[in-house]
């Protein structure tokens, strides 16, 4: 399931894509590194789990830096000052007044610059694999890497993934493949070159906010001595040196995520979020397959037209079958139903509508659907737009992620609840969903008309 992508404009006109997870004060704004995008993160169970945990009690804001992901590709300025203006544009678009920040690797000097410029707004600072100046990078090596990016990007992505410490074979392969397709090699080269020019060392002693620095001892990209030096120059810093070598923050987070959230929660008095069990609901997720590739191929304007057609067909099906739209994630929907039968009928009607659309469409809509049933938790939102969360919702999202385009998958509980009502199912076997102990049996719903 892809997140809802929002957009704003930076001071120089660059379009910056961002997304928001969770609710709660104070918000956390992530200043990311460059070698992973919003959409890449959600292709890994570890990434989904990372944001689910981090956003349990706070709003988490994540943006794609200029030049990559869903942000503007045609930019020339990669200086740290331009990056700082991008982050400020996102913060202003959300109307944030007081917030915490998390700077990641390449994003750490930018986050420190922002904290210095907006000291009245930044409450606490967390840094992952940080540095203050690119002068620790050998210029000859960086420029050789830059040239490799431009000469042989597939080879370069494999080398980069090895450098940042992803050792699991399948994860390494998937990460390198996604990186190769998500970032233009010319942009990667620009980031490599601009890293040499990053430098916020002169302002470190003026940063008074509490700072937590986290780093892995075996990191091959950023020496631990660089992080120790940075920690020694920040007036109110703590440094936690972790085992291992994995640099991407969404992986291997079990040993540091609690430390991070505890640090952010210090001195915070949280008002408990009013959450009440809802009546029994069927939760439906949709997800457009190949959305990222489509947007890259068609461009923003044409791609958005295709998305609007997907939204129109989905909303018509929900309205016809009594479904409640909980939220849209840009290329997918989350909806709930009081009736399991109505939810299944809606899923079938939607796939049929999409199939009919595809008969004459220049750009087909390929959507997967997943359903689960249970008693989700609803936030008590005075505006009547409370989100749903909890085990029932998480399982519905996991079920949808297992489907292929054009398929409807349901959990066993859904199948049992509509037994004898004329629906046809094919057993798709068991799987163990991330975050769940017991396996769940999945069933594919037959919806295509037989000849």
C-alpha cells in the first residue's frame, strides 16, 4: 500500500512531495537521505513497520528531497541551503509551529542548519548516521563514484547497496532494483558531488536543543569517528553507538527505535488519544499496481488524469454499496463497511468497472484489493474524519499487499462470514503477516464472468 502523496512548492519553485503518518503532538519532521524514496520504503515490510511504530503517538512528516521520488526532477541547485528551504516549505504547508526533527545521513547537515535557523520552532533533534561536513569524504573517491553513477547505474546501485550494509540477499536485490528505477543516475551524481560541499561545522556550538546521535559501529560509509567528533561539538548531545553496519534507517530498527521514541517523548505531557472500539467492520484496501512506473512514464499531468479516473470508479463503487471512504493514499483507498457481503460486492463491482474501463483505455488501471473483518479502533475525531487502526486494519493492508493486479484477496474470516451467499473462492494458502504470530489463510475471490 502506497502512502498519500501531497505536494508543495519550495522557494525556487521546485515541487516537493511529502506524506504524513499518524497524529499527535509534537510532530516529527524527517530530513531524509537521498538513496531511498517514500514509495521505496513501503515496498519493504520493515519500512511499513518502522512508520507504524514511529507514528503511534505522533505525527510523522516525511518528504522526498528535490530531484528524487515524487519531487521535481528538473532541478539544478542541490546546495544545503536549497534543501533547507524545501523542508521549510513542507513545514509551512502543514502549519507546524513546534516540532522535533530527525536528520538522516545526507539530511543531517540540512537538519542542523534548519534547527539553527528556526531555533524557536525546533524542540528536539535526533540524528541517524550523521555528519556536519563533507570534508571527511575523499574527493577523488567521491568523484570516481559520481562517474560510475553516470557510466553504469545498475552496477553502481549494487555497489552502493553493499556500501550501506544491506547483507540479506533478497533485500539487497530488491533495494538495488528499486533504487535503480527510482532515482536518475545524473541526480545521484549531483548528490554525490554536493555532499562534498556540505558544511555546518561553524554553527554547531550555537545549537542548544537536546540532540540524540545514533550510529552503527560497522558503517562503511560514515566513520564512527566522524559522528563522535560531531557529538563533541554539540552543547547538549548524547551519542549512542550501535552494533551492526546497516545504514538505511528502516532496516534493523528494533535496537534503536525505542531509544529514539523515548528521547522524543522526554519532557512531553501527552494527552491520551481517545480511541474506542467500533462495531464489527469489514475493511477494504485498494492499491494501484505499477503506479510509480506509470507516473514516471506519463508525467505528472497525464498520470494525474489516470489517477482521477481510478478515484472516480472507486468512489462510485463505494457509494453504490454503502462503503465509507476512510482515506485515500494517492494510488489506493482504505474503506470500511458495516456489511461483509456489501464489501465483497463492492470489491467485485469495482474490478468489473476497472475491467470495462480497460477495454478502451489507452492506459489500463491495474488494481489489487484486499479485505479483512474485525473490530478496528477509531480515533474520536470531532470533525467526523477519524482514522481506523488496529489489528483488523493492519491485516487488511497485509492481505491487499499479497494480491496481484486485478485480484481480490480476503482473509479466512471474511470467507467464513459469507459462506452460503454465492461467492466463489480459491484457496491461496497460508502466509505469516509481518507483526502477526499466527499464519492466516488467504482466498482469492472469483469475479470474472465465465463464458
